């Protein structure tokens, strides 16, 4: 039911871990399945410099978190705010319909992390 790429990211997730001096640390969970994600973000010059995560979740959640962190590294904050679950699923070659929402853990965490960072005021110093 999962593509080879999904299985690859689920078995060998990229960017697992924590970031020392992360400017944004976001915890998101899904009360329905009890899964949760801890996302660490570092910013600079209006882009996401680094993204790492720790997770308790299903293979789809692990794979989409892995792909999401790969995709947002080097991405401008504006573009990352527009990232959708579907774009992450597409980058993985597709996900079963009932698993698309699992990618909202990572995408939602990225959006929340950026908003927190911008609200903290630091974002204003990062304009190019
Ligand atoms: Fe909970 Fe996928 S089933 S994250
Ligand atoms: Fe909870 Fe997929 S079932 S995120």
C-alpha cells in the first residue's frame, strides 16, 4: 500500500534528532491516534536553515516528516508557510488516501514553528 519511496523514508528517516539552539521547537499530536511529533527549526536570512524531528507515529507519519524536513531545508519562510500535505504526499510518490492526514503532523508543525518564530520578533531581523 506504500510506495517504495515512502518505505525508504519510513525505514531510514532523514533528519531524525534534535537541534542545539533551535529557534523554534514545536510539539504537535493527533488525539485520534495518539501519535506525536517534536520538530526543531533553525532560521537565517529568511529561510529555514535546518529542520530535525523526533516522532512516535505510523510509517506514513514518519515518512512524511522525513520528506517534509528535507523539503523545507533552504526554503523561504513564505514558501514553507504555503506547503501542503498534498505536496509532501506527491513528493513521496503518493500516499493512500486515508493516510494523507498523517502528513499534516509535520506540515502543521512547520507552519506553527514559523509563526512562533515570526511572532517572537526574531523574524523581523531576518528580512533579506
Ligand atoms: Fe497516527 Fe498516522 S496513524 S500518524
Ligand atoms: Fe492520526 Fe493519521 S491517524 S495522524
